[in-house]
C-alpha cells in the first residue's frame, strides 16, 4: 500500500532513496500518540523547492529525536495572512489531529503556521489541548504542550502578522513606483499587445495586431460588439486562447485602459463588513500621474484619443439598470435625426421613430388616456429642421455666446480626449485648492508643522497649480468658428457629417423642438411654422466652461474663511 503523500514528496524533488532515509516511504500506523503531521508552506514560488526540502528534513530530524513517525506531509502554496484565502492542506493537517489520527503537528517556523496573529494561533492551541495534541516549531524550539509556551507563541504569531503587513506595504510601494514610471504591472496583456520579458513595456503583437486594429476601427464606426464578434467568428478568427469571440469579450477589451497602452488604476476590495482587504482589482480607468495625465506603459492598439471616443460611443448606448442592481442596459442606436429632441405638444414628452413618422412615445406606450398623441411625417420634419438650424446659426453674430457654446459642444463631440482632459484638469485644480487650504490650516491654525516644511510644500503646490492653470488656459483656447458662420463652410460641414454628427450639431444648439398640432384635418400649414424650437438660452451658455472660475471662487472662499 502506497502513502498518499508520495506524489507530493516527488513533486518537491525528493528521490525515492531519500524518501526512504527520511522514514516517509512506508504507510505510518500505530498509536496516534506516536504519529505526527508535517505542514510545509510557501507563499509564492520565490521560495525555492530546495529551501522547502530542507524544512522537511528538519521536521523529520525532530520527529526521529522524539521517536515520532510522520503520518502525512501536507504541502501548499498559499498566503497565511489573508483571511479570505482558504488553506485546504492546513485544514487537512489540523483536521487529522482533531479527528484523533495523530497528536503532533510539526511546522518549521511560526510564520509558516499562520500570519493572522495571536488570536488565530491561540484558538488552534485551545482546540488541540482537549485532544492531548500539540504544535512543535522546529527552528524556534517551541512546543505548545510546555508550560508558558502559549505566551511565546502569541508574541511570535503577532510578529509574523506585523511582518506580513510590512512585506505587503513594501511590495505595494515597489509596485506603485514601477507603475508611476510606466512599467507594466504584470498579468495578462490585452489582445493585440504583449510585454517582452524584462522590458516592462507594452508593444503590439504581430500575429494579433491586425485583428485587434480591425476591432478598434469597427468600434469607432459605432458597430455593436455583437456584430463585430459575429463577423470575426465567420472569418474563423479566434481569441488568443483559441475560443470564439463573444460580445462581452469585445466590450471588456474596448473598456480596458491597457488596450490604449495605459496603466490601469486599481481599487482595493472590501469584505462583507465594508473593511478593506489585501485584494485589489483593476478598474476601467487609467492611472493618473502626478501631472494629472494618464501613465503610459508603452504602445497600445488604439491611441488615447481613440480609446476616449470608444468609451463615449459605448456610454451613449447604455443606461442605468433597474433598482434590482446597478448593471447597465443597452440603448438602441438612434436612426433618426430628431429622436430625443422632438416633443409632443400635449404631454411635452419625447417623440420617437415610428417608421415613416415621428410619434408621441407616451401615446404609443401608455395609451390615449395618458396623451392624445400626435404623429407627423419624419422626412418633412428632418428637412425643415435642417433649414431652421442653418438659418438660425447664420443669423447669429460671430461674437454670440450661442455660437461659442455650439462650437464648444461640437468640438467636444469631435475631440472627446480633449474634453475629458479638460474635466480632469478641473478636478485636479479643485483637489489642489483643497490641499492648499488644508496646508494653511495645519500651519496657521494648528501650528503642527515648521515654517521650512510649510514653505517647501507650499512652493510645490503653487507650482502644480500654476502648471494646471496654464494647461487649462491652453485647453480653453478659442476654437475656429469659421465653419459655423460662413454659409458655404456650414453647408459643407453639415453635408459631410454622418447621422450621429448631425444629431450632435442639432442638440448643440437646441434644447427641444415642439410640434404644434394641425388646426384641422388636412391643415396645409407649412411644417416649418408648426415647429417651435427652444434654443439654448443664455443661462445654459454661461454654464459652459465656467469650471475654472468655480474652482477659483471656491479656493478664495476657503482662504477667506481660514484667515478669519
């Protein structure tokens, strides 16, 4: 009959002759008082098997000295400090003792037993004592059955827990430093990219990049992920692991900042009680550097601007789910110019596409008891709104706030990366203003820092604020408004735009358009006279691009309050 742990011993690198010499060849039988369990653990593969073999040799020597026979060797690669990590081999080793199969548990060192502190080890000793069992730590010469040893176990267990925290902190600092320098943090790279060993930088993978760029171009065109996956499967193109493409696979790829060659940001996970645990997960947002810019890890399948545009396209096709959960639901892509802008004159609700007509959605979905409803031919409305929009824009003076607002909205649609960067700079300015207020409070009110330290921190903070202000001013530079004021350029702009771009132009100038009902059946009133547009008013115009001034006012108010 063969021992159950023999495959484990061979996997650890022991030859059969040495297994016999260590007394681990024959099946151990006899009185449980003469039998023992040996537990060997490593956290990561960096602990070599050579080291682990020496640990087991020490346990076997100790067993021979005490005239014990090791019944089973339990080996695993698991963390001993994380409460959410289950150690099956450790549970089996302690379970064998609690079930009366043996009376001794050998470990090489206390931190190999547990890194969860005094409480965990103390509970284990409490479980062992009624069974007449004990824990023996060979390298530290500990025996839980000896008087006064419980306190020593507790001290060493707490020291092991503190060491685990120190190791975790040191590891995190090192990983964060590497990421801040633009080194890939490790793990699986997105489809189309690879990280050559030792380089720490992403680059395009030759055999995947062509298909990855095809996926990116289709996403930029607004093609839905399901259609992209279907087309790839038709062409017999598989994923990196040889599987068929799915819509969710395409979506996950598109949302990953790493696909744009950026370092992904990480967030710390929480347990069921809301406490942080030593587990992290990647988010859909890039890691931002000290300058407020995304940290690059090398080459991406898409550029940052392309990635931002893809995110905007995806976001435009989703809406929050029901109260049951926070999952998003898809939105059908608009196929008509005025969907979402046209309003019913009776209920003031939106009108949607009804084939040849625009129809009141309240009447369609809830019946005539809710709204009498209205329908009007779609092509007439679209043609009339094109004329109304162009005439309105051409009738505005070049210095009009409306022109400036429309231009800003239009160019934000065309350049989502710039608009996103503008918002990021505003957030960084707001954060810097708050830190400046806290710094002044610490020095002037609490007096908790030296003048030299205050001056040093204030200089760094002032330099950062100055750089952010300069960047924001560059981002706010006036745009070329010629295409929106010159008739010929405006016509070319409109005719060259696709449906989504025309919708963006319409919605940049209009809040809504109400369709007046016909005066009587067969009313011949031109549709232009029945369309009542609500143009974006001056209040809306003033709300655009005032974030910088808002931050400045907020900072000044805080400074005045602290001074008072």
